[in-house]
C-alpha cells in the first residue's frame, strides 16, 4: 500500500492547508517542465499528484485512512494518463504547462503509403519520392475546430462522477462526460474552414531512403509524418511492393533463373551467360546436364539488408526440345539415333499418316 502522507512529507493528522502547502512545494520542484527528460522526476511528480488527489478530497482521504484506498472500488478512469495529473496542478496553480497540453491531447494517427520498386531498385536501394495525404491542424482555428467553451457539465474535466448504490454501499466511479464526450470543452461556433473537424487534408511529398536488399511487404517507418493532431504527429509507414521481374524470381536473399538448354548443350556441355541482377554472369554447364539441375552461384543474389554479403543466384536447367528442325538437322539427328540405337519415326512419317486418313 502506498503511503500518501509520506509521499507528501506530512503527518497523518495534517490539516488540509498543510497538505496543500506540501503539494505546492513538491509539485513545483518535480514538475516535468522544470526537469525535462528526467524520468525519475516525472515519476515523482505523478506520485505527488496521486497522493494529493486523494488527500485533498475529504471523502477520499477518509476512505484511504480507513481502508487504505481512496474508494471502495476504483472505477475506470478514461484518459487517466498524464493529462489528468496536470489538471490537478492547474486547479491549484491556475495555469497549464506546455507539457500538459502536449501530453493530454491525442496524438495523430499512423498512416501507410506504398512504394513500388523494380527488382533492380530493391537490389541497389534508392531515394524514393512518396506522395500521400495526411491530416494537419486547420490553420483557421489552430486545430480547435472553432470557438471553444469549457464544458459546463464537467467544468472542463472531461469526466463525471457516478454514484451507484450496491451491496457494498455507495460506489463512486468516473465516466467520460456525456455532454462533451470526454473532451472537456464544447464548440460554440464551428470553424467554416474545417467544419469543426479541427484538421484538414494536405498533400505531402517526401523523400524516403530505401535500403538495398529490401523485400516485398517490408515496412519503413518515417517518424512524425503521419496525421498531425494537437498531441503531436503519428508516423508514416512505407510499404514496399516489388514489381515482377521479367526473368528473375526472388525468395528472400536468393534469386532464381530458369536456363533453357538445347539438346546438344545439355549433352556436350557449354559455357553460357546468365543475366544476373547486376550484369551477366558466366556459367559452365558440364556435359550430361539433366533437366531440373540447380547450379548455385554464391554471392550473386540480393544483398542482405543492413549487412555485408549477398545471397545466391540459383540457376535451374530446362532442356529445350526442338519443335521444328531443318532438313539437315533432322538428317543428323536420325543418324545420331541410328548410331546410339534409338528407334525413331522415319522421315515424313506424320505427313504419310495424314495422307492415309484423308483418303
Ligand atoms: Zn463535459
Ligand atoms: Zn478549422
């Protein structure tokens, strides 16, 4: 159990004035505006405010003294982040800090944009230009949506206390204010430029650095380039889409190429050139190469993103069987067949067959 009295450095029977005095001193000392970037001070500031929120309220203090908690049951506290703590500070000191405004207002939404790349561009990386739309605060009303008035129902707190009778007795819970839907204000005069939305769409054009080796569907985060809201901007996520390559296929860091080999090339062996991603690569095909063999060429694939080295280029063979032969080629092949003892159809067999069926 937290000792709220110790947090504020007062005794258990301290008067409300003594508690307030202790709070004022400590809140000023540990205020985040006075200790920028100091996480410990921020934590301390939260604790001080939590303690004061309980001890400054006679009902909550009585409950705390009796049960060790400020209420029989804690209700859900909407938006119970830093903003509400600054609310308390504002009530006591009469001013709101810039930090408070930043942390209590909602942050803008994240956005997604797609960049299409060729495989060559993914191989070498590039500066890509991305054009997209995002919401920015309306200039006419500075993002407020119009003329504002503190919500009279909740007096700007954004929450309402609900009192319910239950088996355990009276229960107090806090719910978002129904009048202002938790915003703490209402708009009395709608801004004509943004029609009360507070934000307008704007086209953006930015340059995004795409690292070499990037793959399909990968996301690049561009910090602060999402929608802007009063609480700050969201991020932009750039999704990579790779266009299909005319003759190379990709699987992670490896590339695949289908090599069509002629009968003679497969049988006798050949030196061929593979059209790699960054230029032709010579490859020796040994005699007697079969259909579907794979030749792995290390370091000729895609670069590994963010580190040295490249994957492989895998060459898969396909034996191309000729569909049409010149008279000379046919003669030679028939001679070859006779030599190795393969039985084949004699010359003109199909032509004679066709004649037979016609008559
Ligand atoms: Zn309200
Ligand atoms: Zn506006």
